[in-house]
C-alpha cells in the first residue's frame, strides 16, 4: 500500500490526461452521442415549453437512464448541450480507471498492475458513445469496492448503503446494475461459510429486484423492439476480439500485443493464482458473459461487447500478489510502471490522432448546416457513415447534432426505442423505422413521407444530386455542399414526377 499512497496523485493526474482525445475534436467521435445529445436538448425544450415538436412526444419519468441525462441536462443551462456532454464524458472517462484501481487496491491487487487500467476509457462503449453506460461504469466499480465490506461484517448502516448503491446503479443503467450485482454476489462467496451465510450476505444486492422487474414489465410490455428475436452472434470471432477489447485497443494486432502483456503482468511479478471462489468466479462470469451472452436482446444491441473493459480488473482479482523477492522481480517492479506508461502514452497518442482526423471530417457538416434554419425537421441519409479513423460507423447518427444545437428534429430518432425517456406519443408520427439509418439507400419519398421534412442531409462521396432528385421526384433541391456533406431543402413550385437520372 505504500506504493499506492506515494503515487496516488500521479495516477489521478494520469486519469485526467486520458480525457485528452475527447478535447481534440469539436464533436465527440462517438457513434451514439449525437442521438443522446438530441434527446437531452429536446427534453430541455419540452420542460421549458420551447420545442416546436413537443406535441409529438411524451416523457417517461420511470426510466433507468436518467442519471447521465440528468447530469448533462443540469449542466446545459450554464454551458450548453455540447460542452455539457463533453464535461460529463470527461469526468466519467477519468473516473473509470481511478475507480477500477480503487476497487483493485481494496481487493488486495498489486498496485503496479493497475497502471494498465489507464487503457480502459477508450473501449467499445466509448467508441460507440453509450452515454449512460459510460457514466455508470465507474459507479459500478465504486459499488463493488463497498460490496467487498460485506464479506466479513454486516450491520444496518452497511446494508442500507449497499441497498442505496444498487438502486442508484439501476437509475444509471439497468445492464450495469445487473452485471455489478452478479459480480458482487460471486465475490461474496469468499470466505465460504456455507450456502446460507453466502445468501445472507447477498440479500442487500437482491433488494433491487422488485424495481427492476417492475420496470422490465412496464418497459417491455407492448414494445415492438423488445419482442424482436434474440440474436446470439456466437462464434470464434468473440474469442478473437476478447483480448484486444479488454485493453481497449483500436487495432486487433496491437490489442493482442498489449493484451498479452497485461495478462502476463501478474506472472511477471511471481503472483500466484488465488483458489478462493470469490477471487476467480467474477472473471469466469465475465468470460461467460463476453463469449455467450446475446449480441441483441430485448431491442438492445451490443449487450455483451460493451462490458469488455471490465475484464482486466476482474482478471487481476484472480491472483494473489506476493512481495518482490530476488533481483529480477525487484527490477520488474520498477520497470512495470514505466512500461505501462509507455504503452498508455502510445495508445493516448493514437486515440488523439484518430480524434483529430475525425474533427477534420466534420468541418463540411459545420459549413453546410449554416444554411439550415433552426427548428426544422431533418432527415438523415448517412450513405457513407464511416470515418477514416474508426472502424465503427462514426457518422451514423451525426445529424442528431442539428436537433441538439438548433432546436429541430432529426430522424432516425432514438425516441423509437422503449428505453429512452423521450418517446413518440404515436409511432405513426414518424415513418423512419429502426434500421433505416443503416440502409439510407432505401429512402422513398412516398413511403417515408418526405413532405414532412424541411431538410435532408446526405453524406456521400459521389455527388448524390441526381439520386436525390430521382428519389424525391424533384421535390428536393440542393442548398449547400462541402466535401461528402450535402444539404437539401424542399423545392418550391414543383409538383409531379421527375425522371432525373442518378
């Protein structure tokens, strides 16, 4: 523990520096963040009675995703939506390795290993922009740190504290709450004193079940997304991606190199596997979750992949650290922080470069959207949703920033999903179904009620003027264009069909 006290401030500073890539780009390079920003801005507009599309929507107050939204909403009054969402993301990113390291230290993990936890903020959930999940991740590790106290003692104050923690996690993210409570139950199996003693220690964790079941029943009942078939997507590809995702590497080859080093770290220090169930069962549960849990269930995508960065702290838990003995291990104990620092700095530079490239690609959006009036209704056709810097479709939901910053409505909208606080009152208010964002080439003026929209924003490297004219029967005309970004508005005085060739 001497190492932790001496270098705790340095580790905290390193956690803050992990947020640098977020500030390298005007807009966060995260797939879903524009949709979350749009939701929050519209909720704010509804509460103030200023949003012109409020009649189409309703607020669901009994919802387990209010924590992240509430933080951004509160900060948006003095700072605006964009800066507020970046501040909440930055605090959550910095808090993730710090809280994970705190959990590891309380569980008796060697402090030298935890420097590799600085890789955690850039994982799958970050790249895809799962806002509420990102906010909830550090809270899960703080919850697990306190749950460790239930192993050896139990009093009314501690039980009440864990009960409040569990419900607070549910408010942040229901998947995080379920995962963290399952891990906590497994940790509490040590020291083993029989099944009755184990279940008695777990009772505070079970307290969240009634509220969870109630929300699931109310939320899933009658939901089209929730009734969709489960997609398992099992296969060796999950095993191949497991190690790179544990260390949040942007490249599989680099991920395997860094991941194998991280997995070998305890062995390099001469640590020994701990046979206590409470030490290895959580990591075994994590492996089962990552390899066998459905990819798509109850309308929720990437249910397994988003938990990837939980692996490294739970893996370190499997080993019993020993004091360095012998010259070789003493040298390793000094080299480990340096090696980890080099790896983290290299990854940080890599992520910063990617964010900078992404920022350059957003300039065209800023230029064309200067020609769009606030408060309009915009249809997003991201034909080319890929960024040069990311494997994920970084621009899939990017036009959501129009709704977030200019008080309009951008579709496709997350208000189609039952888990969001802001929901369409009537599904017929929009004809843009789930999945349309992935297939914008299917745009049809009649089927998708093109006359509802003031603007259509297309991202496509080949000029789409001809294609848009054909699909809209000349009811849309070009307004502005910059690189792959093309803005169209409704043409005046045009009635009838058009046979323009693409």
